[in-house]
C-alpha cells in the first residue's frame, strides 16, 4: 500500500513540474498539445486468465517543432475500494517490471512516439514508439506489421527508419529499417532498394525499384511456447522484388510488381500483380501466386506477435512440398479525402480446401476487411472496424466459416466528440491459437485536449 501511494504522489507532482520546467504551455504557437484521459481498461489478473476492470487516468503531452515531434503516454491504472482492507489498489504492472520483463520493456513505451519527417514524403524519416501498419516493399514478407496487438495491457516501443538517397543528391538507392521492440530487438530487419534508371527522366523507368528484404525474429517463443514445441532458434525470411509504377494519375494509376521470398524451412514463394486507383476513389489489387507447400505469405503481418510461435513450429516441422498456384484480390473505396474508407482483401490457393485439416496457412483462403470513418463526415463521430480471418473453410464450409469467429481477429473503435472532450470505446477480440479461445481487450475512456 505504501508503495502504491508513493508512486501515485510522485506522478501527481511530476506532471505539473514537467510542463513548467520544459516551458510546455497550452499555446498553439509553441506546437504543444496535451490530453487527459479518464476511463476503464479490462486487463487480465494473471490468475487463470480472469479479467478485471481498472480505472485509467492518463496524461499525454505532445510537442512538435517543424518535422520533429514527441508524445508521452503517462498513465496510472487503479481500483478504489477493491476490498474492505484495501481502499486503493494500483496496477503495479504499469510501473514495476513483472517477471520476464526489464525496466526498458516497461518504461520505453511511456514515450508514445518520437518522430522526424513523414514516410513517403521526406527523404529522411524516423519514428520510435507504436507501429500500426508498417509494410516493406509490396508486403510479401512484411505487410501491415504492428507491435500494438497486446494493448491496452502492454505497449511496445519499436522503431522505423527510412533514408532515401535523394537526401544526399543520390536518388538511385534507399533503405528502410524496422524493429518491433527496441527493448529486446526481437523482430528486426529492413529493405534496401535501387532505382537504377532514376537518371533517365522517363516517368515509368526512373521510379522503378529493385528491392531486397531481410527480417529476423531472434525469439519466436517470446510471448508463448506451446506444449511439446521444438526448441527455439532465430528465424529469418529473405525476399526480393521489382516494382514499377506504369501509370500515374489522379483518375487512374497502375503499379506492377514481382516478388519472391525464401523461408527457413527452405520453402519458396513467388507473386506477381498490379494495384492502384480507379477514378481516384476506388482502390484495387490483383495478383497471382506460386507458393511451395509450407510457405507462409506475408510472414510478418499485423497479427505476427500472436501467431509467431505457431508459424515457427510450421517452419521447424513442415518440409517444403510441391508448388501450388494461388490468387489475391482486393477492392476498396476512399472518399472525402480518405476520411471514409473501406477495403476487402482475399487470397488463397486455386486448389480445393483440404479434406483433412492442416496447420498450413496457405492451404486455406484468408480474408481481411477494414471500414473507417474519420471525424467530420458525420458530426462528432469517428470509428474504425476491422475483421481478419485465417484458415477459412478449415472448420466448416467457406461461407459458414467466413463468419465463424475461430481463427479471427475483430477490432472496433468508436469515438464521439463533445467540445474538447472525446469519448472512445475500443474493443478487440483476438483468437489465441495456443489456448483456442479469444483474448479480449477493451477500454472505455474520455480524453480532453488542451
């Protein structure tokens, strides 16, 4: 109890001192903003997977100068009158490292982000902190990777770095680097690319890229190790790509690509396709694939931290087999300057769904749908919903299994603004293949910007 009170007092005194000493005042000319969050998080207790509700009080200062910005996430979660003998109880996992975690694991994520520049716009960009949807190249090795799958219980502090040769007057090469967790450097890698014809001045040729990607996970069992799993060792995926924007325009655009990748069980996969926009508001993707049995396309995807142990077991236990042709198709729309967007992507093999169940992801269709509404289209309301489903058809028929929650990831965030205050409901249901059950993460909180 004394420890909890001491931590609380330190935080309450530190917040105003931080703002005063740094000269951070609520003045728009200074580039400073701050928010106060008050809400409720549902978190596991660590005993049998039971969940408990904790009150959440947070302070999120955000300071920017030019292309540089930094945001902090300082919060305390507590329970009042949790028992007759304990009128105040703090969630010690926010401040005292539990077993298996270091001080860096716990305190680096208090920095919400540090950034310089913007990806795709500035020749130099750096972002440290939460990673939402990072893709290398065309996404055949790393696609929409995120280190945020364990929120709100656990936040990780990763890093993204991009350097384009045009920064030095040499537009012929560039590199992008990634790590999901700076405290451990468990998932890390990058893509080096060349623009060999950048000096030609011909639009199609000067933007063509030849890329090489390499990503390694040094600890595939970091978050879970299934019973009877093989001994762990680092796993590396290598890939190469050729990408060429054939048509660029606001009405119609077309980019073609060819990708190949090699995974640790010596399996290989190849992909070719096109993507772009139609009439400026519709997005599309179409592709053909040739995947060797045992190959996992987009090995490092949005849900990698959840599936990493299971994918590693496939790499250790499944020998490569015959090549199987497959397909990919995506269609979406983006309106009101991307404030309203919707996209559905499906991929799978041309071969029938296996009669006998397998744990090979590429044996089955896979689908993902995202729907989002930014603030302003409907007064005061914004939301984002997502649904991703693996192994479609493994349990029942295709259509019935498409909506079955097994092997699915469901996300929903709804916000309602009242003046300077925003009320947000966030809910994530993540299928855990180790326990064959859903891990539920939910939050309800109010934030105020000043």
